[in-house]
C-alpha cells in the first residue's frame, strides 16, 4: 500500500533539524512548567512529555493520566511550544485532543500490536494533527510500515516515523540496538516519510545522546526527539537517559549538519570504489565456496561429518581477532563468518547428499 503523505509542517530553525524535547513523564505541574520554560528559552518549539507511561512492570510510575493534561495546555499557552504525547488507547486519543495536544505519538510497545494500532487509527479518523509512529520493540520493518499504513489509512497524512532502537535480550552499550539498516530501508521504501531519531531510548544513557544525534544527522534523518528534564537525576522514569535543557542546547549547538550538495562529487567517486570492492568480495566468497565444496567431497569420501567443531571455533576466534586488529568490530566479523560458515555447511551437505 502506498502512503498518502502531506508535509509535516512543524516549526524548526533553518540551521537545525526538527527538535522535540521534554521529559520522559509529566511528573508534577512544577516539573513540567520549569522544564518547558527552560526549553522555550533555548529556542525549542516542540515539547514532549509522557502522560500515560507504558512501564514494563506494574509499580513503576505509570503517568498522571488526565491530571497532567492541563499542565500541557499551560505549556502551550505560556510558551507557545507545540505539545506532544504518547497515546496507547482510543480514550487517550480523545483526552489528548480535548486538551489541545498538537502531536500524538504511538509508542514502541503499541506499534508491536496491530489490534491496538487499528483501534488508535479508528479513534484518530478525521484529525489533521501530526502523528508519529515509533518503531515496534522488535526489529520488524513490515510491522512498523504496517502501523504507519493503518494510521495513514484513517486519513492521517502528517505522518512521521520515530526510530527508537530495538529491544534485545543481551544488553550491550545501548538500551535498544539502533540497527540503522532498518530505518535506512524504511527511507528507501518510503522516501517522503520523515524519520525522527530518538537517541534517548536508543542509548538509555545521557553520555551517548550527543554522538547518536550526530549519527542521525549524518544518516540524513529529519529530526530528533530527546528526553530533557529540569532535574534529570530525580526523574520518575528513565532518569539515566535524560539531560537538562542546558545540556541539550549544547548538544544541538555542536551538531554538524553536512550539506549533501558539497560532497556529491566525492561521494560518487567513493561509491564507485565501494562497488568495485563489493564485486571483489563476492568473487572471493564464490572462490571460498568452491573450495568448501571440494572439502565436502573429501569428507564424503572419508566418511567425515560436515561440521568439525574444533575447526569452526578456530576460524571464529582467529577471524574475530584479525578483524579487531584492522579496526573492524570483533562481533561484526564473527557475524559475517557465522553466515559464511553456514553457507559453506549447506553447500557441503549438498555435495555429501549427492
Ligand atoms: C517514551 O518516549 O517515553 C517512550 C515510552 O518511548 P518508547 O515507546 O520508545 O519506549
Ligand atoms: Mn522515556
């Protein structure tokens, strides 16, 4: 299904991307107003705050609900910033609209559930507010696009995607793996759909916000949604990942927005090199597979098993270390060789069963 989109038409400064900032949760009137005033003073045009919070376990702060909506209204009246909040049920949509919330977003846990997204879409029918759809918690591009299609199907044309990373069982540096190839593929599939990066939920750590913002800009993303709190350490939710409005302003001030035009020529030449190297890589892989099949023939004639565990471990360890020496992530090299090995095994099985 093709999306029918309209310009988002959100306020931004020329030299900066679209920025939406504000606390993870609307905790108290004072916290909301203090944070909002500080952000407005730094030139921020759009204010986010969670009114209903999807917590993993009950007992965490689940948001103030309707009680917080007049505070959001006050933010808008006093500072002129547009307001944004997460909606997860038709009732949330109705209440958010009643209090004049400008931008609605669908949270990652909700996007993962098509029933819930459809119910939201039905509740949104007829509105002209921008709606942002976060990626689902699981790395499933089709599910993300499906969510966007459901909302768009209800007539919402001012649509954007938020890239907030993907949940994984083994936590590494990031709280949610960025898996940049997924938003890149989304952009390839729907070029007119703006993509906003959420470095706060990707990183889970305030010290990684700045590099992630830069990376998002370097990948050509259209905007940023960043959690900012007047007193981050005391935040009732997501405390480790929030930054003060002051720090956020600094992060934004050092962002380098690269002009695509200037580098077109250089990039073209570099891409040509990449194409050539990729061709070589594929040739070399084909050569490796041919040898693999020969080994398969040998194993067949000598009654050996296809997978020889000690040999497999030796390859993984050696290649990982070699890669690390040359500045390629050890994990990345391991993954590549796992795939190569899997294909070799398949080819050998084919030879043996012939
Ligand atoms: C949030 O933006 O505060 C939030 C709960 O995000 P996500 O849905 O990405 O987890
Ligand atoms: Mn949060």
